[in-house]
């Protein structure tokens, strides 16, 4: 009725009043007053159209804040670098750097002289400092882009000599050979799936060779009757060796003894190393290029470099990650099984006190996302009936676990300890809502 509608409209709170809501006041600091005000006005319109009640205007405005999307997810899959979950979680310092760089920033300006300066020089300097064996470094959009740039500059119209055992598919339909051929380079496949020798490479190398490519089979292992040729031997064949290590491990780490690293590859004679920023380095999506000064300069000068360049947010996050490499990824890798067991046990108890039974079970976590294939990390998980998987995935925040033999495992290795409380509340909400025999409040 008209009267009722008018009444409701009168009750729509004024913009100034809505903006005093602490959640919106905090958002003003992040997004600026104009952005937040626009969101409030949008919520008032919805109330005027009768879509929400006047009392709901502040909540609707908060829900519509830009910061509320994309939603953070609790990664209890036991896969530390999950490509579907955005691979590495950034460290606090990297997140702060991204926020600081979001406004105007001197990404290409020297504030001391007022002159134009090299784009992202601090990030590049941090990368160079982290890998002293690299004479020069460059950063592009992702690992694939670093390979495209190298193949275009060094091998368009020429041969890339590569072992048949290293023509890999990285992720959903992403096949390295297709990517390399898209640049106009020819693949000169040598050896077999399981065995490739120095003689195989040696036969194939000639005047038409752009470079030899050594690819880390980063998401599978070949066992048994196998031979591969190390970079140190390939480097004796008189053509550049490009090593695609994938994972972004910059120096050897005792925790992952079989994982190739940039420094060792360069010391072994690789002319160029390519890697991702968001795998084991634990930073933002980026493609790292490290190697000979002349070669890196040629990559940097190529017109394609401009199309593959990274934005200021990536540069900020990358620099922060390189300066403080104690990232969530490495905290998860280094967490002791004892710590993980204690956390799982505490969660089980807290959930038990609220009247719900869960179990603590041993689990095996993996690095994932193209790193350390075959490495299993001892871990602990909270086990629930598998039927809760969907409700947890659709919860707020979404919790992703792993279903194993009809049980949903919530593996704690990939969950930062500060998320334990969030996880406990999310699990309880779902257990209370979807227990098979209805709500269990009176149990
Ligand atoms: C992950 C990976 C790539 C692709 O890197 P993106 O950053 O995903 O583009 C290429 N090569 C190897 C060996 C990899 O592991």
C-alpha cells in the first residue's frame, strides 16, 4: 500500500548516519569516501525499491563493498599451492605493499632526480640480490610469458632442442610444446620419454639451434629406467641452455632436495632460468627471467616485453616477497607435524565441547601447483563425514577440504594458524545446520 511504502521510505537511514557504521567508516579509509558513499546510495535505492528493509541498508552496503569480493577461502585441501585457489597466499608485508602501491606510486620515476627511471627497479634489485649468480634479471606476467619471450627472442624461425621426456602439460590443457611453437620456433625433440642422453642433444644441435631447453617435469615423476642430462653437461654443447625450473625456488633448500633452483642452474651454466612468482617463491603471479646480461637485455628490448610486462601491484608484492621470504607458503612447508597435530587436537576438542564429534587423523599434504612432485609432507587433519563437503565449500568463508575414502579431511598444513578460529566457527556452523538428524542444539 502507498502509505506503508512511504512509511518504509521515511525509515531509510540518511547517508551520513549509515556512514557512521564502523565497518563502513573503516572502508572509507581503504576505498575513499566517494566509493563507500556510492555503495550506501546503492543500498538506499534498493530499500526504496522495496528489495530490502530500511534496517538492512548498512548490512547491504557492507556486503556490496568492493573489498568483500573475491572472498577469501580456507585452503584445507592439503595442497599448499593450489592453482584453483590462486596458488601462493601473499605474506602480510606483500599485502601491505600491494595496498600501498594501489594509489599513485613512483613505479617509473626517480624521486631524487625527478627523471624517468627503470620500471620496477626495486623489485628487480631485490630479485638480483636474492640470486647473486644472475648477471641480470627481468620480470614478466607469468612463467608461460617468460618462456614465450625467451622462445621469441632466441628461437623464432629456429630450433629449440628439447627432450621428449620434458614436453610436459602444466595445467588444464596448458602444454609447453604448443606454447613454444606458437612463437614460430621449431621443436627439435630428442631422446625418448624415459631416457635422453648427451649424445641425443649433441646430434640435434647445429647452426639452426636457438637454444637447448631444459624443463623441470614439475607435476609428475618418472621412475625406473631413466636418464636425463644435467644442465652442467648441456652447457658444454656451445649453444645457450634455457632452464625452465617452474617452481621459483631461488636457492637450494634442504627441505626439497630434488627441486631445481635458479642459483644452481645458473652456476651449472644455464644462460637463462625461467620460473613462476606464485609457486615456491610464495609471491604474486609473475614470470622471473634470470641470466646472462646481454641475453636479458635482448629480452627486455623486444617489443613483446611491453605486452608481457607486470603491473605496479605485482612489482610491489614481488619486491616485498623477495625481501622477506618467510611467506605463508614456507611457513606451511616448514610446520612441524607435532604443531599440526596439536592444532588439529585443539580444534577437535573445541568442536567436541560444542556437542559435535570429529576425529583427528594423519594425512599427507603435497606442495602442488607445479613444485616438488612426489614429495609428501606429513600432516594432520580433522576428519568429518564427506557429506559436509558441499556445505563447507559454500559457507562463509568457503572451506575447501579433500575427500578421501568417504571422509572429508580438513588438512591443517595449508591453513595458517591464525585461521584456526575461522575454521572452527565455519565447521561448527555447518555441523549445527546440516547434521543428518537435524539441528543438534539439544544434544
Ligand atoms: C608452472 C610452470 C610453468 C608455467 O608457469 P605459469 O606461471 O603458470 O605461467 C612453466 N613451466 C614449468 C616447469 C612449470 O612448473
